[in-house]
C-alpha cells in the first residue's frame, strides 16, 4: 500500500477472473488499470512472486481488448504483451494476466482463459466523487492525482474563471448575462437598435476561454431605403433627415408635358427600409387604338407606348389593293390622331367572256373582275380547252395567261387499210369530233370490220380498225403422180396466188400448167391431172406367148411384158419389155424362130434415160439399146435442149455424143421499182420459166402497172414492170 493511490492483492487464495474482479470491487475500487511503464515497473518490483501470476483489469469484449474500469479500448501504444501473445490458444483466452517477478519477460501480459485461478491485483483510486470543483477531470497518478481543467477555468482545483474586458457601447442598447461573474468566461451580451435603425455587427457577443469577446461591439445606423430615381419623362424632388434615402426621407414626383403621373405624388422611407406607396410612373397620354384597314397593313412606331403621345402609324395596302386616304397619322398631346382613317380598294381587271363552244364560271373575292377574282373556262362536249383552265386577276390589274379557246377534240389520224381506200368528212377540223370516215377495198379484196367510223367526244373512234383481206379460193392439191408449186401474194390460196402443176417422170400433164386465183374467188382453168404415158400395144409373137403386168393402165408407163416361145422355137430378142417414160418400150418386140436360126446376137449399149423435163424416142433394129439403135431427145414447153438432139449405138457398144439435158428458158432479171419492193418465187431457177414476181409500193405511193409478172416460155415476162408514183 502506497500513498493516496494504493495497490492490493488477494493473499488468502486464487480466483477466476470474474471472482477476482468481484473481490476487488467489494473491498477496493476495481482490478488494476495500468497507465504507463513506470507503474508496471513499480508493481513488478513491489509485489511477491506467485506461480499462477495476477489477474489485471483487461478483458476481450466484442472481440476488442478493453479496460473494464473505464470501458475504454486498449490502444496500440499502451499494449505490453509478452512475446508471441496474445495467441488465444484454444480460442477461449479472453482475460489477461501479468507476469510478476517472472525470470523471463517480467511485467509482460499474457491472454488466459477466464476460468483459470490466479491472484487478484486490485487498486483503490485517489480521486474523490466530485473532484476539481466539477470544472475539470481528475487524472490518477501514482500515489496522487491532478486536475485537467475545462476551457475557461484554471488553478489547482479549477476554481479560477477567465476574465474578458468590460463592454461599454455608445448609443447601442445592451443586455448581458454572467454565469461566472461580470464579463467573465461564458458571459453573453445581446445588442439592439431603436426603430428606424439597424445593427452593424454581431447581435450576440460571448466571452471566450481566450479572454477575448467572440466579435467587436456593433453600431446602429439609419435603415436605408432603395435609391429612388425620377420616372421616365418625369422629375424627382427629395428631402433627407438622417442621410440620403434613409429612414425619414421624403420624395415628390412630377411628369413632363404629354405625360400623366400614375401612382402617388410623394413617398416616405419607413423604419422597415421600404418606401410608402408603389413606384409612380409617367405614362404617355393615349390615343384610340388604330387597326389595319381591310386588305391592308398598319406599321406603327411608338416612342412611349402603344398608340400614345408621339406614336406615328403608316398605312399600306396588300398586293392588289390601293390606299384611299392619308398614308400616315400621329398621336397628339391631346390624345387624338391627325387625319381620318384610310381604307383599301381592290384593283380591277378587264371583264372576261366565255370562249366560243365554251363556258365561263367566275368567283369574286373583292368585287366583280377585281384582284383575287378567279375565272374557270370549260368547253362543250367534244371540245377541249386550249390554254389555261383558269385565270386570276393579279395585283397589276391584268389576268394570268392568255385567253383560252375551245377546239374540237382530236382523234387519231386514220389511214386507208392496205389494199383499200379511205373517204372522210370533217365538221370541225381534220379527224376531230364529228368527223366520219368510210372504208372500201380494191378489187379482189373484201372489207373485214365496220364500213365507217366516227370520231366521238372522248377523242376515240367508233368501232375497231377495219382491214382488207384478199378473197380466198378453194385450196388446191397436187394431182396424183404430180407436184404443185404455188406462190401467194396476199395469203395462202387467195386472190393473186398462182399454182404451177408438173407430173412425175412417165406421166404427162392433162390440163393447164398453171392456175391463178381470181377476184371472184375462183381459179382460172379446169382441174389438172397427170396421166401415165402410153406405149404401143404389144402382141404375142407367132409361135409364142405374152404375159403383161400394168401399174397405171394397160400398156402405159411402168407396164412390163414377158415373152416366151412354144416348144421347138427360140426367142429372138429380149425376153421382157418395159414401157418407158418416153412412151416407148425398152426394146423391139421379139419373135420366135426355129432353134437353128437363133444363133447370133447384136452388141448392146447402156440403156438411156429420159432427161428431166424432156422426152426420148428410140428405135431398135436388133434389140433394145443394141447396135444400130437410135434415140431422139426433146424438151417440154419452156425448156431448151442442151446437147445432141439424137444418139446412136455404135458397133463398139458406145453411144455417139454426150448425154443431153433440158434447161429452163431465162427471162430478163427484174429489180425493185424506186420507192417499192419486189418479191419473187422461182420453180426452176432465178428468173426462169414459170418464175413469178409481185410488186408493192411504200406508204404514200401508188403502183402504176401490173402487180404480178410471170416468166413465159418465150423468155419474156407476161407484162411490163410497174413503177411507184407519189
């Protein structure tokens, strides 16, 4: 036990941490609270050694090491742990022991389970319940204590108070309160001013621990009102008691000529720092409000307000209108305008009338045929308007556009159909509304469609476009054993078509070689046929027999006859003959002789054939195509023989001369007429016998001469070539 602050420990037994604290609080103040190293050294030196050591007043509360007596957390600077501590072994070491007189780390701390039993290390405090005059904090020291004074107090027991200078304001009311003595620490003084004056500075001053007041002594000055100025177009006259525009100042207002005061004539600055009444103003004397004339405009300039003294207004009219009256007015000081109100009148255009075959419909905004009037033009049925559909009267007094007119509605220009003619009558102009056109066809053609058409009010023709079609003839067929070759100018088997007939070898044409389709729809000539060429009738030789077969009739082209002799006779000559295309047999008729007489035979030549489009006539002395046989050649109409007219079989078995052929007779070559076309068909070669050529002319030109020419057997064309005339 030492001095006023004393230490105590339990010498009767050991306690758990809770028991140790209960022991200390019962007999002393609490478990010891160590404040510095000097205290630790003192305890280690003064207390006896105990093998279980001593509990001190530190415990882990909420995970934080805390001094239980003051409930303050252990700071890092105050820690005095032994090496490796605290280690919280087994996670239950929440209380602290101090090593007293331990060989190693004496005076250091160690965390231990609170259930362990150790000596209780207690202390008795030196500070009394109400220490330091209750103006400071009592701080324990070893064997004593000291007072730590609050701000504003000083002395060993904090009994002395800090003093500030005495306050003595001039002309400023003051009210003070002194809790610790006049003008001492925490004395408070409040300041105020008389009505109409305001404080300059802090309203409340306090004596601070520094022996200084919190602010300087305030002053009172007259309350200021906002500075007034003369109203626009007016004057201001003021008097001031306590300074310019302060409490008690008064100001009088007036206006210049042409203006009237609106508001109070005078104002006074009040204790509130505001002026009595509202701010007056000088307003210009007003004239009646002007408005723009109908269809016009108003442009005003205002010096002092809309339509007031000095305002000037200029009048103008919209485009298309003229002003009647003065162009500008001015508002006088009497509140009246100079001059009478003007007005705007619409500009006039010339009067319009309806076009011929048409109508006129007008709307007038500002009067008949004046600016803004619009007139719509229309035409009667079958007529179309040429020009603008509507006109408008402009601001210059003229109409937009030229005067329109009504023209008959046009239909498409018609033309005569091919191989036809057109005849029209026109009421209102060529091919316009009311025009009628009649159609007809040339000889050999028939009209398909309406005979006449009329141009309607819609600009279209009645009916469909007619056409001329060539008259049709019955379709021709090639004769049996023959051929048909046709040329068609206007369509198959129609007017102008020509058909040429020919027969196969061994047949002869019976009837016209060609036929033409006429304008009546019939063919020229009778029907043509091909008949087989006839050979002379054969008889059985004496002492012999004849057996024949006929393809196209008895003893005609293609017939074959076989010869035979009775017993004891021999056939002299060919054993069979055939009727050839030339109408001759392939040899002479044989005869039957006694067997002794039939020994020698004539030399044979090769059998000859009839040339195409020709004939051959042969005579045989010793048998068909044998030594001494002769053959004469000729051509059909329209063909000429090229080569020898006859050939003879020589003793060497060779025919005299070359093989002849028939060539079609040529006509002069034709060419298209100027402004026309040429179309030809050729049966036997270009521009040869039976070639036909048709002529046509371009649109706007007419053919003069025959339309169809044929090459004749004479080598001349059937007619002269035509021309195209404009």
